[in-house]
C-alpha cells in the first residue's frame, strides 16, 4: 500500500526536498509563490506532514490503535478481548484511545495517533457514515470500522446488519397476523434507530402495509421513562421494540404502572441484548450480538490489509446473531 511521502510532494511541486521541509516547518525564507505551490501539492496528494512526523519515513511499529467511544464501554469489553487475542497471535500491540461524539474529534484523535506511526487503526463506531469516513482516507493508513458496512482502498469493516435483523423479526410477527408493532426512539443512537426504522418499514411495505407506530421522545422530556409513563396511559401495542436494555426496562416498568401486562397484553423486545435483560422481571427477549467475534474478525481483516496477502481480501464482513426469547415475549 503506497503512502504519500515528502518525496512525492517535492516531485509534484517541482521543488527540492529542503524547500518542502521549510514550508512544512513554517520557515520564512520561502517565497510566497513557492509556498503556495507546495501547499497545493500537499493538499492534492493528501500528504499529512504533521501526522507523519515531519520528514521521517514511516516505519512499522507492530502497533494497532483502537478507538472506542466513551459511551460504548459497556458494549465493547468482549470486542476488545477478541481483538487483543488475535493481535497476540500476529505479534501486534494494541493501544486504546477513547473518543466522545463527533467526526471532528475523531479526526483529531487519528491525527495524534498517526504521529506515533501506528500500522493501522480500528474504530468501533456504528454511527459514522461513509461520507464521514471519507475524511479519514487521506491518512494512507489501513482502517477497519466495527459497526458499519463500508469499504475503500484503505478501509474495511465488520458489522451486523441490524436493518436485516429487525426486518426478519418483524416479518415473522406480520406473518402471524400481529401488525400493531411499535419502535421506541433512542435519541442517543439516531443512526442505529434509522437502521431499525428502515428494516421495520421494509417489512411492512413488503406485507402491503405501512409502519406508523414510531414512538418519538419529545426533546422537552429528559428521559424516555418520563415520556413513556404518560404514553402508556393512552396507548398499548402488541409488540414494542427498543434498541437498548434501559429503554426496554422503561417500557416494562411504565407498562406495569399503567396495568399493561407483559407479555399477555404487550410483548417487548430489546435489540441489543445484555446481562441486564436476563435480570429484569419479566426477563427481556433480545438478540445476542457476537461481540468477541466482531473484535477478532476486525483484527484479522487488519492483518490481511497490512500484509497484502495474495488472496482477495473481503473488506466487508457481515456477522450473524442469535435471538434469545425470554419472558417478555409469548
């Protein structure tokens, strides 16, 4: 995999290496027209002088950077374990970095990471879009995304197709004649909710129906629980789908407060299963996502990208899931 170097910039701008180095380091002895020409070459080629240790050639460090959003710690423990286990096999070190929301901070973090000359970057983030990831391709470093389906020359991905998951699940209920199905909005995970909404809507459309029971949480409510307390005073559905366990528990509790029996009067399913779903009463049905495998497969994809193996590399790998029916469904 070719990385853009200072030599490429010098050739593109038709100047010496010393001139490029002076421009990179902000020297005042460079003529303005020459400075502009070098800067244009840097921009055109996507060279990152600050990120690639100005003037130093990249060297292998056998280090992979892993970026994990702070809000996802609960769901990433097994992902990290899987990634580390495979990294050990191939003699790679893992350096963990945390991030809050937003592609801007993600870019800043990656900029810092690449200064340390890592061999590759693994990002766990199911909210990044393909357009947002395009801003990362200029770094010329292999990137594997856990959570979203996307690929490019320097980007691979390992993911679970949540839209297909909920499509198949909804279709089973529709085939049983159960059509009063609702999805609870999750303001913390809009990208995921969009996948779920699209999957449910497709299932309804294929059945010749329209999906109308999207439960939006008004912005003036501090939590889903407070809104659902009022919502279930006048609403009841045959099946309610949530993304996170905390929202599923909010549905259980607010339904009970309004004398709605689970699952006799209303079934509840949580897409992202967790140990807390089994602790709730009644226990909540959900989907077991292969967390460990997500990390292990992501690291394997990274090693293939790094070593340019002769085999054709599948850069978009979809993993399956297991439905765990419990007491919140019939």
